[in-house]
């Protein structure tokens, strides 16, 4: 789960990392009130779960509360890379003398946390890694030993940080960032930029924080930070119904059991000339309620022209899925043609049940490939 | 022969009195797996279909000498269960449970590796050696005895490819589901090395998916270290970056981890890659046919 900048900063602050004081605002009036409370020059920052806010006009300075209100009005509602701005973070403006970069991530290849630090901050870190790799200090932490102070020293000296006062502050921040990373079960804690003010104070001007969904049970306060309204409305509906669903940009609605099989189904649809409308995993279930819930989510997408069920019965029995499909069709009106492919445990029984019931516009296929071809064909017939 | 589980497997099931645990322990027992014990704290003295239940793994080891543990306890207790099994001297731990926190797995992985313990999973369907032993939730009836090894990050996709192989008359030595999480106990390379050392395995089918760089590492390993041929399949060509496709590990971040990059890496190292499960099975059949001809 990705957090907004201000949420990440709240967690940073709890770990003792210096951040600027600020307020959340969801309207120009609230932005004005926030600026009044904070006093002086403020920055109005769009809160969206994507990069490139500055270039898109999502970050603006304001000298007065009136100006903050005006800037907030301009930023709210902006579409930044498909994310509509609905929240703002208004914080005290900081003068910037230098911009550094600091992060700790989950290196799945090495199975260890990885620190990265460079004094060339404020830009895309991938650029630094490519153009001046010697400027980027990288260091793994042994998970069973934990962070050790020498690691912060090594990062500072290797990156060429020379000012003793800055070194001291950065070393403290490195230690605290590791604390936050472990304590909040993060997959990523990134500070870009980590700034030095003209007065020599080091602080986090931005935050990128990704929390591990599997560990949210340990962190109810972090779990509550999820902005359910930011997701695609269908993905939100799916979450409510406990259906694993990802919206894609095509016309073939897809349901399957098991993430790998569904991914493979999307690929096969693409190979036979169709475009998948979604990823939808029924998981281990295939009961009527599960099928109804998934169909409700999939058919709420207007782009969908036809639906493919790709089920490989293992523990899930195909006759149960067939019963689920028939019950679902009895409970709801589906205007889309449906192609069903059942294979594996009790596949013959399941197929026979569907053939016997013969609901209109339902086609039974035996293999993944033939089912994919069929559903693309019926979808095209509908469009033409 | 086979790898990871076979007729010498003596299994203890952690979480055996839970709904899933008892169902699958019983299924594995009926398949012919030597299930010697179960563990559920405070349920010691009970039995599940004749399998004795103990309070601790140490007790189960003292009484029944298991060499393999299957973990079925809920996610928040699963890391603890793995540590307990390793402490009791269990050599192979197969963790079926899904939803383990990634930081727990970091610590588990780094604890288990230097001890020489084989950890499979978490979030995996388990390991099946047809005709010998089944540890986990893999439906054995789809598979048949033979000489093709199968290793995969995904459950149902493995069943799909196994089914296609069986229909082509190709049996399997062992099917290993390594799991779909960002950190798993055994990687493709770990399992490929076991298959390479198994004289019964004549070919390996590797089923990968988007996310991470393990398929790329496997490509180099196959090229440099293996004489047993490998055929691959990669899922997720149409997956968009930044969206988790069901498995916690199946996410494309940045330019790394795409299906195309994995396919290219494998092909650059001489591994044939099927564009769909049917084609992967056909490539496997061709390779086996060419070797026996």
C-alpha cells in the first residue's frame, strides 16, 4: 500500500525524522485556514500517488493565506497522470541550499534491506544510478543484525558528504529511517529530496512510503491511512466484496482461479487478438456468491463486451463452479455473452451441467486457447 | 528418485487441527505420504484420522522422528512455526500459508539459509512427487509419474501445465510450487540445482511470472550449471507496471521484471520459452521426444 506524502511524513515524524510543519486541506478554504495557522510563506502540494507533481503544476508557493486559497483552487481537481487531486498538503515553505537523496528499500534479490544515499538529490534516482553511479552509495543491512552506526558513516563518507554538521544530522536520520522501515513494516522509505537549509538544517522535504499489505494487521493506524476513494471505483467495489480485481483497458472481461492462471489468460486473450478488460481472481472459491460478486464487479465496466471464465479445477471442483455460474445467472441479468472453459477436477460434470441448463449466450469450451478464441470472436460480433 | 519429498519423507503437519490443516493432512495421508505427526499447541494427545497430535514440534520429533514439516498455521503465526520446526532439527519445511509479512520472511530466510534447511514457500501449493509423496494442496490426480520436473511460482498455472503434459503422455518426477511472494525460501535456482542433481529428471519445465529477477538469475544458472534441458513459460506479458497481479511478488516496478525481459534473458541463454501453457507443454514434449529418439 502506497501512502501519500503527508502520511509518510507523519510516520517519519513519529520516528524522529525532521519534517516541516503542515496541514491537510481538501478545499481552498481549508488551505487558507492552514496557511493562516502556519503563518508566513507556505507550499501547497497536491497529494497523489504518482510522481511528477511539480512539472504538472501540482506544487505551488503562496506568500499569503489568500494566495494559498487561490493556489489550492488551481491544484484541486488537477489530473496528474490519471490521478485527480482531492487532497492537499499545506506546509511551511523551506529555503533549500542543497538537495540529497536517501532511501531504504526491500531488496528482494538479496533478501536484505538496501540503503541508497547520494548528494545529487531532487532528481530521478535512476538517472543518478546510470549517469554517475560512483555518486550513489549503496549498502545492505543484515536483517538479523539490524542497522549499525558504521553503516551511516560509510554512506556519508562514500557519497562524499564533507560538512561535519551535516554528517551528524544525516547519520541520525539514516538510523531513524531504518527504525521506521522495520517498525512500520515498510517495503520502501524514500526521502527525495533530503534538503539542507541555508541555516544548515537537514530535513525531509518529501516522502515516498510503501507499507506491506500483509503486515497491516500489526499496524491498524497505517491501515486506516488507505484512501479508498482514490482507487478506480470498480477496484474499490472489488475490495469491498473481497474480489482480487485490477482494471485494464480492453473489452474482454476475465475471471479465473489463481493469479498465475489469470495472468496467463490475459496473455492468451492478447495473443488471439483481443484485449483484456481486467484481471480477476476468484481464488480458491467458486461458489455462487463469489461468482455473483466477481460478475458484478466485471460488468460494472462499460468497456466489457464479453466475459471469459477460465477455471482449472484442483481443490476447486468444476461442478461447483458450474453451479455457481448457473446460480449467479439466475440471480442477476447479464447482457454479455459468456464463454466458460472448465478443466481439471470434475470438469466433465461441470460442462454437462452448463450444456444441460443451456442459458442463452453461454458457450462451453474445453481448452484455454479455444475458449480465448471464442470469446474474442463473440465480442467482435457484438461490436460489429 | 525425486526431489524434496519422496518415500523417505516423514511429515509433521503444523496447524493440523485447523480446517485447512486437517483436510489437507488427511488428503496427503490418503495419497500415501507418511504423515507421522501433527502439532497444535494445547491439542497434544488428540489425533486427526489416526495421526497423533503434539503440543510442540520438539515433542513430535522425539516421539515420531519426522524429517519434513508442513506449515498450515495462520499468517501471523507462520514465521514462529517455521522457527520452531528449524529449532527441532527438521530438514525440510514447506510453508503453505499465504500472507506472511515480508519483514518476517526476511528474518526467516536469513536464519534458515546458513542452517542448511530447505524452505519451500510461503504462499505456495507445496511439493508433489507423483507415486511417492504429496505434501501440500496440489491435486495429485492431474499429474502422473514420469521424468519431467516442474517448478513454478503459481498454483493453478502449474496444474494447467501439468495437465497439458499429462495429456501429451509426459509424466513428472516432482512438482515444486515455490510460491508467489517477494521473498520465498527456495528460488528457481535452488530448485533447478536439485533437479540437475536428480538422475530421474530428464527435463525441467520452469513456470515464471512478472516481478523480481529470479527468472533472469535462473537463465544464467541454466546456461552455466545445467546439463538437464529446461523449457520455460512466463506469465504476465499484458500486465501493466505498478499493479500487483494477485501475487504479492507479481508487480512490475520500473523497467525490471517484465515478462518480455525475462523471456529475452532466458532465450539469450538458450532456453526455449512457450508463449502460452499449451505451447510450453508442446516444447517439453518435443525436447523429451528428441532425447529419447
